[in-house]
C-alpha cells in the first residue's frame, strides 16, 4: 500500500488496465494468508511438509475442477503461508476472479473448520501474472516446483 501524507493508505492497482480477465489463457496466481501465519506446513529438506490445514488447501484446489470443468488446474504448491498456482481459462469459461474467489472461499471454510477457528484466512486480493507464452509458462512451472527449496 502506498501512504499519502495525512491520508489513509491507497491500495496499489495490481490488475492490468483494460485487460479482460475472462479471456482464455494461463495465469500465474499467488494467494497469501492474512498476516502471514505459517498455517499450511513447514519447509524441511527443500520440501513442504503440509499440515492438516495445508492438506485441506490442496484438496480445495483439486475440488475446483468439479466446480469449473472448463478450467485447467496446472502447477500448484502449498507453501507455509501462501500458495502458488497456474490456472488456465478456456473459451466461454468463468473469469479469473470467479475461480480464485471460489478457491479462496472453499479453502478458508475448510481450514477454519479443520483448525476450529473463525475469521479471514487470506489477504484481500491476490497477485496475478498473465502468462505470455510457452517459455514463460515453463519458467513459472519450474519456479512453483522449486519454490520450497528457496524459501
């Protein structure tokens, strides 16, 4: 957030102005927990050892394919306090925000039920990158697969 002198914080716009996020294509997404607690597991020997909360987040990701059969779920990793994934939208399918919103909602309900807690799980919004081409996609897939080793 940017802070202007004497004013409330101003949220930085993350979306590409004028881009249609319902457009078919691949998108790299990162969603972070609110406040950064490491609820989803720990990193050991360059691997994520998922907690029960991490396992239900992974299950929520896998369940998206039933809710959105036109959406391809690509690379995915649960990190201790965030997730990285690639979502591929098809022609005439849902918009990116609808898919990410459903994931965040399903995962939050499941984590809160598992941990017997209430309240927000995720930060508002999410980071997204429009995948430009096959080289970009392969680079992102490698990043996701090796992310635990560099955390």
